[in-house]
C-alpha cells in the first residue's frame, strides 16, 4: 500500500491536541456522552466490565437487595418473623437481614420463619427475585467465560533496525495462551498530527508479510522503510513533532472456540527504539524441543 491517506473511522479534526489513540490497556481514547440508555445495554455493559468491577457490582447488588428486604421485614413488624425478636433493635434487624439472605438464596434454615399473610407474601416475592437474580448472574458468568477473546503479548517497544539493505520498523507479538491460533493477520496504520490544521492523517503501512498460517511462537512484524512507507526519511525528531503513532490490528482464528478473535495495540513515537535489534526469544534444548521464553519477547540490544 502506498502513502495514500485513508480514514479508519477514528476521526481527523480535533479542537485541541489529543493523547494516543489506543490506550495501553488497548481501549480507544474515546469518552462518549449522551449515548442514551436501554435495558438491553446492561448485559453488554456487565459482560465487558473487568472481573474486579463485575464481582463488586454482583456483591454490592446482593448486599443491597438483602438490606432492602431486611428493612421491609423490620418495618412491617419484626414480630411477623417468628424467633427474630432479639435483645436489642439492632440484633432484631440483623435477624431480619439474615432471614432475607436465607430467603433470597432459598436456603431456608428454618430458625426464623414468616408469620402472617404480609410477611409470607414479601418472602415469596423475594424468593422469586432471588431465583431470577441468580439465573441472570449465572448467565452473565457463562457469557463472560464463553466469550472468545485474544490474549496477545506485544513487545513493549518497536525498533528500527537494518533490513535487506534498508531499514525497517519491527515489533514482536506472541500468544499468551496455550490454544491454537491459525490464519493470523495484522494490519498497521501510521498516524501523524498536522499541526497547521490540528488534524490527524492516517496512512496504511505495507508489511513484509501480513499473515502467517500458525502461531505457536513469536511473530516479528516487519514494515520496510522504503519509498512507499509513510516513515520514509523521517528522523526521530520529525516523528516527535508529528506525534507519530502506529496502530496495530490483530486477528486470528481460535481453534478452541472455532471463531475469529481480535485485539489492538499501538506504539507512540517515544516507544520506537532506533538502531536496535531483538534478541532471540526461543532456542532448542538437548532433546531437540523448541523452548520459547515469553519474558524475552521484549528484549533488544542497541547496535
């Protein structure tokens, strides 16, 4: 692909200078406002949350629902819960709360039982909500565990190194999982800032090879710095002035899920090391087996 300007859908004109387009956590540097809300969005939100936030929401919801029903039991009269009256109001309320926990989870130890129509009606409503709530939580857990995803390790830096009589930008990537990825492909974009118009320009980057059949080891992605390269004859100082960034799109076929998985990454101008080469990340042992050390994928040496 030549130095033809393209539009990847990330926007061009901005009111002021922006940070990198793809954050280190691989999310886009975009904050959306006024997107509106639909109940259907809750599932996507909870499935895409981090595990920490997901479990915090689950536990917070579990606590708040039982706190609400415990307060309802207490308000209608603690005497409506047989054996719940204790030596102090706080102890009585805690008995109501833990009765709510037992009802919500359908455990039902039998130490405290509802008495009267009102208490039994509230307990039946809570039991139904508990069954539905745990069914939804189970579905969310299954959705999170079963969703295909790529866990790709990218080298911390890209390097500029001699290549076939010229130079090339290279970086390495590897699969952090033991599953098989096949028909792996990468696409690269160069992003430059045009300060005169305060806009970003995007250019495709030609690769030595954009796909490989198998991916058991590391893959060194190579972009030759020839006349067709948007980086041709640009110094580190020029790239800094242009706020250069390399956007990486990765996709491959996951043999475990029989689905295509994808991820993204980026390298900014200050993450490109000039006049360096990568150190070997794998070798063979005395049995002839290839030993791949993933910790060495980042290792490079200056020339």
